[in-house]
């Protein structure tokens, strides 16, 4: 193939040969990469750019297969070697970027080669070649896919290039091409991606067929949305997509732009507008990729959904059924009786459990009750929650509650929800007896809380294989109490009956008993005079031998006890041993010499004869510190985006200043959120990654002082409305002329607001005393701050009756209560 200059076939053959050799010799990706690099060095010049692109893909694939390794590695001070297995994240990303850069260096040659010439090597896609007409386009977009990956965020430099939303990234193509990206972060892959988009757009600006230009321009906008930061990012992106659609509305790629536009609106819950724009894209270009994407989005917005939640036990005051729905106007309910006792068997874990076939059969059974409720239409296509009343003439028993938006409860274009409920006036309260073989609880009247006497409580025992057998039964006493003995480490199902009322416990009850009572034991407790020793120093120790009987709560010292103490090095080898006999108080003492002839580290004192016991000490070659380093808080109040100055000092413990010492400092920024953020935005994962934003060196003066200055740059990817606090941790390492290094650290907290306020009041208040409220105002560093405070007191409207708690696991949403078929009423 090389002789015939069939470059695609040659590249494919070389790659296939290397892959097969790798499989034969152990299938190690790193070896394949090395072999391909060797082949590139020998390949003809015409083959090299495409082979470099293949190599970059192999690097990228290797990274993806080992992502967890690279993401966990910290960057080393020394550059890693040639062994790819030892690289850190910045090194592997830089290597991939370098290979893509080499591939694109043959820009002029690649632009002359039609992509169709490489059909033998490249896998044919579904889009026409006009979108990627040349081999240059193919290699460029392979590189852009890498530059756009999310892993780049984990390898930021301290002067990392931030793509601002108000930059020309969302400007019209002509203005974007004039943009000169300026940054001190020359390794920024985001900046390289922008420059590469400019090259691709410039290449196709004058094409007769604008498909490649239009496609690249849309990809540029999408890249900007994914990588830019700023409060107005969404608005600028939507405006840019609208301008794109207005300009290229007669091209099928505009349907993709409409899909992206509608997707942003959908994420903002503007579903009506999102549906309108997506419909336009589908109707204009139904057979295009963008048209089909728009169609799928419209279907998602218009999709019908119903899910229900209700209390497990129904009794007066009657609960409601909470229905979460979208795009339906009526919901249908059925109650199908459940023979709870009859369904206890070996084929299911609990009687309420349904197999797929049983679920299908359930909707075909005749219901005991059947009703429907009208729902307010969701004209805005947003999901809504309604609280619907239940029938109040229900007979006691166990039922399956089935809900559907299809009156026939069919499978087509329908979702059937099923849950089990009990209609009963009983309540079961279990009493845990940890470590005992007792099953205890109370059967009560659910409405009044009064005990139910002579209620029958039946049990079924589940063994370790999941099989059930009937267990003992018992009647409740005058206090509603039932108590029976069970088998250890078994699961129990409980069913309480009183007259026509029945109720099963909602969960299995497990008996966890201890195998046997704790036996008395003896032990030796060691004490040493220090925790750290130098080699050659004396290790003084003392021990006390005791007998422990926790059952009888009896602890005694052992007099006249023979004890052998062994001293072992970090490798577990014996250094020395001594024999002791305890005195009348059960104690003994002795000493060893820390060895000089072996490895230092943590060494062990332990008993080899007599009551067991051990203690550890550290033996290290260490030098007492001669000086300390301190960092003082800023003298003036700092602000975000401005320079922060901290003064430090290195002072000897004798009081003398350490002058002429070398100082290396760095500043790391972290993001913290206010207390309310986590429960208000429970669905949003916070950005908590740390980033080094500055570093430098200094020399201490004659007074031992030095200065650290940095700009407190905020993380622009965190919205200001989230009220974040940026914690700037300053680390300073000072090395004196003798080579001794000491460190200090101080944090400076800054935010868009300079002061935080909090208030508290006593938990229990009475109307015969004034209400005292304590108000605290502090800086973000926790220092008290004097300021004026405005306090407003509101009287809350007390509910007329006890409000039922929210159902567990039911996500909050727009909630409305409906009385029968009356109109929707807002909550009080």
C-alpha cells in the first residue's frame, strides 16, 4: 500500500498490525502507543498527519480507560518520565494536545485532501461529506472534541483562561473571527479551541456550499455555552441561536440550532416556548438530524405522566392521594382487594410484592372500588401536584391502589402506578429489645391512641433461604401490649386483627441477639513517658495488669502476675525482651534503648506471656525546631477582585528574627455555600473543587518579616445569586540558611457580601416574659462586626388543625388541594 501510495489502506494496515501484536503480547494499550509512535517516525510525510490523529485518539482512549487513576494523582514538582503509566493528569492532557498540534501542523496539505479519499480508513457517518469536506476538517474536529471534554476542568493552571459569557464567543461569526484571544495561560485548551474554531471558519468562509461553515459556527456556539461562565450566559446563548436561525433558517442545520435553543428553554422550565421553537424545527426539516431531534424534544415535552403517593394506612381523618402528573386532565383509580395472608409464600419476599405477570393480571381483576378525578390541565406543560380526596365508604382490609390516565388501564401510551394500602382503624407500634429474643409492641386505636385489648397478633418466620413458616400467635393485654419469644437472627411478618379490622406491620421485624454473654478477660495496659524518641534514647514504660468482667461490672488489678514484654522494630523483628512480676497494685515498669542499627519508624511494646496488651512509640531522627512562622490577618478589609496583602514573620524561639530566609508561598481558592443553599438547591451539586490561583517567592527582612500579595479572584462559574463565600488559603514555607523549613497557613474569606447575620431565641418561650432574640453579625472570617440591624417580626397564621407531614421520599413541587371536584385552591 505504501509503494502504491494508498495512504489510507497503509495507515489502516499499520494500526491493525499494531493492535493484533498487542493482543498477542498482552493487550497493553501503552505498548500500542509506543509502537505507533515508532511507526510514525518511519512513515512517509503524507501519512504522518493522519497517523498523528490516530495516535491522539489512542492516547485519549487510554486516558478514558484509566480516568480514575489520572484524576486521583496530584501533580509532581518534577516532570514525569517517559512511562505513560506514571503520568499525572496535566501531563497526559498535554501529551494529547501535543499530538493533535503536530497533526494540524500539516494544515496546508490536509486542506487539499478530500475526506472521501480516506473512506477506507474512516468510518462513514450519517451526515454528508459537505459538513467535513476535507481531511483537515476531520482532524480539526477530532481535536475540538478533545478540547471540549469536561476533564480539562480538573487540570486548571493558576492563571487559567476563563471564557466569559460577554466575550465574542457568542458574537456573529464575522465579529468572532476578529477576536484576538489574549491570555497568560498558554496551555489553555479552551483558548486553543477558540483559535482552532477561528481557523476552521476562516477556511470555509468563502465556500460555495456553506454547510461546513454553518456547522462549524453552530458547534462554536455550543462550545461557548458549555465552557463559558457568567450570569448572562443563557441569555447570550439564546440570543446567538436566534440570530443564527434568522440568518441560516433556510438550511437544515438551523433545525439543530432550534433544538439547542429549545433545550435551553426547556431547562429553564419555559416549556411552551421550547415546544413552539422545536415544532418549527421539525416542521421545516423533518428528515434532517436536527428535525428528528426537535421531534423527540416535542414528544418529551408533551409526554403524559402520572405517579401517586399516599399514606399506607387509611382511616379518619381520611388522607389524600397526592398525584404528580403532566399533560393529562383526568386520573382513574381502582382498589383491588388483597388477600394478605394468602399471599405469604416462598416465591415473594413480602405479600405486597408483585411480579411482572401479577402486575399485568392485577389490572384485569374486578376492582372493589373504582372512581376518577378531573385534573386541572397543565397548559404550561409543567409537572403539577394535586391532592385528591379518597372515597370514605371503604370497607376494612388490604388493597392494591392502581392509578392510570387511561380509563382502560392499558399498556399503550400509558403509565400504571400501583401501591398497597390498608383501610384500618388499628395502629401497630413496635418496641425494640436489642440483644433479646423478644418481639414486643402495642396495638392501638389509630384515631384516639387508646390500647386495643384482646387483639390477635399472628407472626410468620422467614428463614435464611427466604422461606416462611407460621410462628406463634398472641393476644394483647389491657394495655394493648403483645410480647412473644422468637428465634434469633430471623425475620418476622406481623399481622394484628381485632374484629373486622386488620393491619400488617409495614416492615419486617428482625431479632438480633448476642450469641453469648461476654466472658471475663485479662489485659495489660501500657504507658510510656513519651511518644517520640531518637535512636539511642531510653524508652521508659509502665504496665498495669487487670481483670475485666463487664457482666458483673467488676475490674480488679492482678498482683503477682508474671509478664514478658517484647520490644519490636517496624518490621516486627524482636529487639529485646524483659521479664516482670506485678506488685500488689498490679503494675510493673521497665525500659528499653531505642535501637541505632535498624530502620526507624513506629515500634511496638507488647506482651508475649501473661495478659495481652501492646503500645506503640515512634523512633525517628528528628531535630527540634529553631524558629516558627506566623501569618497575620490583612490589616485592611479586603474585597473580591482586589489585591489582598498579608504580612508574615519568621522568629526564632529565642526571640531573634530569622533574616535572609527563602519564602515560597501559594494561594488556594475554595468555594463554600451558605447554610440555606443545600436544602434550597438540594437538586444541584455544588462546585467545591479547589484551585491554586497564585504563588510566589520572597526573602525575609532583618526583622524576619515578609509580605504575601495576591488578587482575590472569584470563581466566575459560581453565580453571585448563590451567595458563595470564597476561602483563600495562604500557605507559606520558610527555609532558613541552615536548611530548616517551617510553615504557616492562614485563610481569608471573601464574598459578594461582607457580613453575615444570624439570630437565635430560646427553644421554649412563655407569654409572661419578654421574647429575647440574640442577633450576631460577623465577617466572613467569623470576626464580630458592629453594624446597624433592622429586625421585622411577623405573626404567622396558625392552622386550624394538625397538618399531616409530607410523605417521605416525595419531592417538593407545586402543590394544590382539591375538595371533591371543586376548583384548585392554593395552600394556606
